[in-house]
C-alpha cells in the first residue's frame, strides 16, 4: 500500500511539472508578442511625432 501511495505522488508530481511548463511557455509567448506589438506601436508613434515636428505647417503660428 505504501508503494502505491509513493507511485501516485510521483505521478502527480510529473503531471504538475508538465502543466506548469505548458502554462509557463504559453504565458511567456503571450507576453513576448504583447511586448513586441507594444514596442512597434511606440516606435511608429515616435516616428510620426518626429516627422510632425519637422514640417513647416505643424510649427506655423
């Protein structure tokens, strides 16, 4: 009975580890793509504001 109990615990440990790895990969991938989109949007916004500063009609008073 004691052997079955330890085997069951080991199986649960393996399953828990696999689930943790699965979620870590998916969360990491989501955060990575989210960050890339965010940076791309920031770069695009920065470019357009710099371009606006250089135009004469934008600085006209």
